[in-house]
């Protein structure tokens, strides 16, 4: 390894998610080609022993080094993938091996930057590396992470979050977005975008891009709340007030707010805004409609309100979003 090359250590253990392990190295490997062979990253897979590790996909992976062999080496980036189990009711739960947690905690002490992919955030949290930090994970285990580690500020929406020298990524394909963000941090945005093109990724998504859209959010088990959600989605272009929603459900405004908070974990106004942002996103992705037209269709009232909502929820502007995520030619 040359003096300017950055050592990336990916943690291996039995049952680890395959894409979490193999996705980021594909991004790092393209750096040398896109920078005419300039020093970049050296990626090693580390495990307890040199025995093959069987991933969740059944594919076996060979470690490059053992954890003990890394004891005297400084690490630039530690990348921790995850593993889950699914019960007979298809409920997903992140798995955490205490021995892996101990190894990660020890490696983190001599690492410049610690990252997790998908449910690997549960391992970082168990190691105490997310205490007092904002973090994300796959949406299916976000509640588990929040319940087991109340000292962590869990945000299940972004595809990745950076909090100081700790980065956490969401699920599955977002490991590529996280790896691209690491490259951008080290070598610049232009280089990361060139790598994204080589990966045939439509764009390099900003961290504010949501893991999933409003219609895919877990639904309430209460018929009344589901009726309210459908009412909102049918009338987004209209002026929706608490009084309107309460009247449609034949309940008081106070009861309406209480039901939304308990069933959906948010307020009626926040839910309406998120639904409007989702509708505006679809318009920006697939139509040529102007901001003024989208503002009217989605019920934002003014374009300033639309822009503020995008900045608040997606950390970008509507026009920047259209530039990055457009699915039809302009």
C-alpha cells in the first residue's frame, strides 16, 4: 500500500448482507480509473479467522486479514455492514453479535472515519459509537434501533447521514450512495459524479433523498386514520385545514391531532406537507410542469412555500431535485 492510499476495512461475519460487503468496493475500485491511476483506496475484508464467511445470500466470501492482524495498522475508513433475521410473520430484526461489536469498538479507536451500511448501524450503536449522534438505518429496523438505543437520534428517512466522523447509510442499494459520498468527501464532487456515471447510476443522490415515498410508509391499523390519509391524498390541491380533516372524520380537532400522533407518529400538518412534497417530487421527475403549476397542483399556495418544504424535507431545492432525478427528457 502506497503512502497516499487510504486503508478501508470492511467487517465480515457469518450471515452478513452480501451487497453491503461488495457494493462499496466497486465504487472505491473505480476511483483509480477515473483519476488516471492516482493513489486512492485499498480495501481489505477483515474477519475473526481466515475461514470463508457465508453471507446472507449463501455466497461465501474469503477474508483478506484477521482482526488481530490489523491490530498495529491505522485505518482510514471502517465500514460495518449488517445482518438480519426474518420471522414467520415476515418481521425483520437486526442481528448483533457481541464479539463483532467488541472488534468494531477496538478498530474504531484507531480509525479516522467510521461508517455503517444498512443495519450495520445497530452494531455501531451497540459499540457506543452512535451515542448522542443522529443516525439512519434501513427503515424496517429503525424502530428497533430507536427502542434499543434511546441515546441515538434515529432518523429513518435519509439514505445516509454524516454526523462528524461517523457516517450511517440506509438499506440495500444506498450503500453505493454512501460510498460515493465518501469519495466526494475525499476527492471532490466531480470525481464522485464520474464514478456514478461509470456505475450507470442515474445520479449521485443527495443525503436528503428519502428512503421511501409517502405511499410506502407503514400504514395504520385504524380504519379512521386510513380514511383520513386517503382523503388527504385525494385533496392535496385544496386548502386542507384541521377543521376540514376533523369534519371529514366526524371528530374534534384535538382528537384528530392525538390520533395522528399515536398512529402515524406525526402531526396532521406535517403529514400533509410530506404528502404534498411527495406529489411534487413525482411532478418534477416525470413532467415539464412549471414550479407555479406544481405549486397549484400540490396545494402549496406559493412557490416559496414549496421551496421551503423541499429544503426542510429533502435538503435541496425543487429545481435541483428535477435536475438530479428527472426520468423523462426535458
